[in-house]
């Protein structure tokens, strides 16, 4: 078992960065915590500081003001960190990509490990995305070992 | 007298990426000990340039754009825009479309108020309320998914009507869910109104008097909780609201508890409105949901709609082409956020957070351009001209791609 695998084996702690979004994805992320979806049963919790986090969730298009903060947050994050872009805006910029304050989709600013498209993605899709991400990390570490 | 900065004066930042908030915004609380002496709000983290984007989209596309001004009140903006465009083109919408519009608008009010109630519990550190209320918010979202195909952004509105019909075969299912919700909301009303913890944390906190509301021009449940009877649905009737029987909910206190009370009772009132609209739907012919709109004449129009947070105001200027020349949006939080100064100053820090949350502020609606000033020269770094240059630069790079 590699070190990366060991880190991501159990409960993932998640830090949520809401960029210039319309709030829909933020609400659906919060919805994952509530009784119907209850993502905490997998050990995932939202944490208040990036320094405690294993996963950085980014949603919304990133504007000029957010870009500096996102870069700073990413530099403060303990590595390895998984970055997940949520929603159409996080993945591509969505409907706001032509806006005058748009500073590029998330993957132009920091490396992204998983994309969850949708406007907004359903909570099931977000959970599904994270599950796929964990599988991907496990597979990558297995490949490294062999 | 201006107090000198001392070690007793502390600035407590809330945000911009605070675990308590789901949106990015920055509050600076200037505190002396436990007491908040001043408050400043910094914006710009959520700016997307919607009004400018709107000028580059056709009228049909603008609906999808204004829907994404705010994800929580994502019907009220298309609602106001539709009212606005129908004023310009002088269109009368069929009754069935009016009923459907009102049903969507009221369902949204239910889910938005439940969302606020849960978050208010979360702000108080009372996570039981958060979990319970959000559990009963899910059936509303299921209804949305059944009617419109999406949980949050519904894409139901168009100029001259609605995009999808609510077939009569779906009405029993909607009624069943509403009956279930009514029981649960009754239970929540009882549980929250009698809870000693909620009483202790919200009564007498963040009081806004009737005078304050008028001075700050606050709207929506914030105003209604202080006894000001202001509601666009009542004052400037649109859609099916004149066709159904309902009343404006007000409360006296003006504190956080009164705002909770107004929102809870409004949920029950919304269920009552939807039930009447469903009865109205049965009388109309299925499929009669839109009128044909050939062109939009030159002119200016204003449209208003009552969002869950208050009055949404849209202004559009057209020149006979397919695109708006100017599109101005004013969301309710824009005026409600100003009341923070009245509600928070003089409170303790722990009460300030719930006072901030009490007006149900929506920052993605309110977001305005923020200008940066150079600290040393006092020069404006990014102004209107700078923004236009930036916009042209972005367009140039897009063309080259």
C-alpha cells in the first residue's frame, strides 16, 4: 500500500470552496450532508480549514478576485490533495464563461482530479463522483506498486 | 469622538470562505470585547457580470441566464423578467400558464424558507433543526423534479407562457406530497415556536423597528416581520395571485423570532395557494400554456416579482432587435443587507451571526462590482473603463481560440 492510498483509505475530509457561483451547487453539496444522502456515513465531513482537508471541492466559475484566493488556498493545502470541480461552471465556466470577470475554469488554475458536471449536479452525482475518484486513486497507487 | 485603535478593538473576519456560509462573502466585525461596534461588508467574490452578459444573449436565452443569478430563488428572476418583457410587448398570458407560474413560484418559496430555517438552526449551533428541516425539504425538490425535470434550475418560463405543462394526471401526486408536507410543517411550527433554546437565542435579538424598515427600504419577510405589510403579490398583482384567495403574513416583533414566525406561516400560506391553483388548473384546458410571440417592440419595461426574500426588480430596454440593450436587476438582498448595521451593532458576536442570517441574505443575487483603490496613491485600479477594456480583451482571446 502506497502512502497516497493510505491517506485516502478512510474518512476524507472535505473543504468547500465556492467560487463565483449561483449557489445551486453549494446547496446541493450541503444537501449531501443531510439525512436523505448522509455522506457522513462514509466518514466525509466538511471542515473549516484547508489545512485539515484531503479533498478540495471547487464549484462556480472563478473570477479575478477568486483566482488569487484559490491559488493561495491550494498552496496552503497539505499534499497530496484531491481537487474536485463541481458543476458546469467548475468544469468549463458554464454560462458565465463569457463574462468580463471570468478568470478561467478551475483546471486552468489548479490541477483537477475529478469533474462532476451538471447544472447543478444531483447529490447522487456528487457522491458518485467522489466514489469514482477514490477508486481511481486506489488504482493509480496499485499500478505504481506493480 | 473617534476612538483610538487600541488592543481592545479587534476586527473579527467572517469569511470569505467560512465553514458557516455556503457563499463567499466577507464581513468585518469591529469588536470591543464581546460587543460588535461596527460592521463592514466586502463584496466581489461572487461577481459574474450578469447584466453585461445579458446584453449578449437573445431574449429566450436570457431566461436561462437570469435563472442562474441565484440558485435558491431561481424562479423569481425569470418571473420578474417575464413580467417585464410581457409589459414591453403587451402580452396577456393564458390562465393555465398563470396558474403554473404561481405553483412554481410558491413551491420555490416553500423550499427556500425551509432552507433558511435549516441554515438558521445551523447558525445557532442547533444542528437538529438543520437536519430535520432539510429532510422535509427533499419532497419539495422531488416535486420539482417531477414537474420540471430538475431539482433546482427549472427552466419553466418563456415570454408568453411556460415551457412545460403540469398534466392533470400529476395533480393527485402533488396534492399527496403537499398533505404530507402540511403535517410536517405543523409539527415544525409547534416544535420551533415552543423550543426554549430557540426562544432564548432569537427573542429580542437583531430587532428592526417599523421605522428602520422604512428608512432602509427593506422588503420581503424582513419587512413583514416588523409589521410592514409589503408584498408585491398583493400590491402589484401578477400571475395567478389575484385569482386565488390568500393573505399577507405579518408579525410584530421585528426580531429574529418574528422573522422565523413569518417564514413558517408563509410556508403554510404557500401550500394553501398551491392547492387553489391546482383546483384552477383542472378548469383550464390541458396544453393551453402559451401565446405565440412574434417580435418584441422597441421600448422599456419593468417587471416585479415577490421572491422568497422580497421584491425582485428587473428593468429592460429593447430596441426592436433580438437582444436587450440594457438589463438592470435589483435583488431583494441588495436593500436588506443594509439593515445589518441596525441589527448587528451593539449585539454580542454570537448574536451577530444569527442577526446576519436572519434577513436570509443572498449574496449571489446582490453581487455588485467592487473597485480596488491603490493604498498609497488613492487611485482607482479597476473602474468602468478598465472593465470594458478587460471585457474586450477577453472577447479578443475568445475569438482567437
